[in-house]
C-alpha cells in the first residue's frame, strides 16, 4: 500500500525467518493434554519444556496452508514474528479501496480521518441504506443489519457468541490461524466444539452485507491510523486476564517468558488492573501493532471499553500466569 502509508510489505524478506522457524517445525508437538486433530499421539509436555523447542514455530494443528495476506501463517503466527514484526497486508484491500486511502492521506487531523472512515464504511457497504444491497424487511432471517460495529460490540460482550465465531472465521480466512477455543477447547476438528464453531460461523455470515470485507477495511484502517499516531512504535505492552491458566497450550520457555499458543483472536487491555477484572490471573506481553485488529483509540465514540484491544493470536511469549 505504497500510496497510503509510504511503504510496501514483502513476503520474501529473509529477515522474517532469521530464527529459522521453518527448521524447527518438525520438532514441534502439542502439549500432553492436547489431542492432535490429525490423530497422532502427543509427545511433548509444553509446560515442563520436555520435547519443546526454545523458539517453536506455529504448530501445524493451529494453522492452514493458505491465507489472504502477504505472509504465511507459519511466519505471522510464530514467536519470531512477535519479536520481529512486519506489516501485514490483506490481499486486494489497497487496490479495491484506493480512492479512500488517497483521500485519507490528505486529512491532517485524527478527527477528520475517523469521520472519513465512518462515512466511507456507510457509503461503501450501504450500512444506512440496506435496501440498496438487496435487503427487504420481509426477508426471512434477515441479518443485514449486522455490521462491523455490532460485530465487534458482540465480541466484547461474549467472545463465544455468533459474533465471536465470525471474527475467528475472518482471522482463519485472512491470516490462516485456526481457532483454538470456542465455548470449549478445539482439539479435534471432528468434535463438537469445532462443529459448533462452524455452525455459528455460517449463521453469523448468512445474509450479511460483505461482513468479512468490512473487517478487512477495519483492520487496514486500524493499521494505518496506529502507524500515523505512533510513528516508529512496533509494540504495545498489553495485559489479559485469564482463567484456568494451566489448561492453555504451552510450548516452552524462552528468555524468562512462557511461550503459549493463544486463540486466533483475543481481547487485551492496556491496563493491568482492568485486565484483572476478567480472570484470576493476568498475563502481560508485547503485542505487535501489526496484530491489532481494532481498538477504541481508532474508533472513538463507537466502542465500549476504553483501552481494550482486539488482537490476532498465534505464539506469544508472556509473563505472569
């Protein structure tokens, strides 16, 4: 997106693999309490470090082989990426919305830019004129009114809701990261938890107006605005309240941090005390700006929960827990 942010992201930069994530893939195995969906018996104990690599790649059971952005899941979901992030660019967004990005570049203040974003979303996806998109009041199961704002608000209310399933499905499609939890841990892709996720994903996307494309633009807008408001900053120190910490998927230890595989979409807070309201333990980590889907800072007045961040998952080094 050289015309809007002045630089382009490339997926052939060898620096992305400088810690040789691909080379250690064959050594990665699920922790003992994780059933491998491929049917293989788990061999590693992630909590103790036995069989775990000190810099594991994203495990095969947590990713798919294709996605819709400039880096494969095995890289963008790795611990190496967390420590050495690069821009993530969703396919086709810059080209499809080039006029919007051109206009955005000409706006000097944050207030002007965010108003342009809200107006463009309403115009592009006909959010205030759903009849233009073919919706009618008498249509059965009309979910046309479900838009990006209602989706994100629904996530914050309940991450295991239909809205949560749609967000996890979007992260799976765009970044190649499989969900690891939806109402229950997903460890068997023929099991009840995964089937429920598939059902709710289909329910949430049915008869909506390009909902995943709306999220594409939300993510891209967030990335551009964060880069503009925080020039030169690569990470935010964020916090997450968790319950049943011992049930998480641990992959080892490195540099005093626990390496843990997080769900493909997660909520974080910029305030440790606030995060403590959502779990009996608080973990802290450095989240790359490239992995922030959206936050109240870039959508002022439209989201509840100041200081809350919606974050792409993968392997993270965390403290606490």
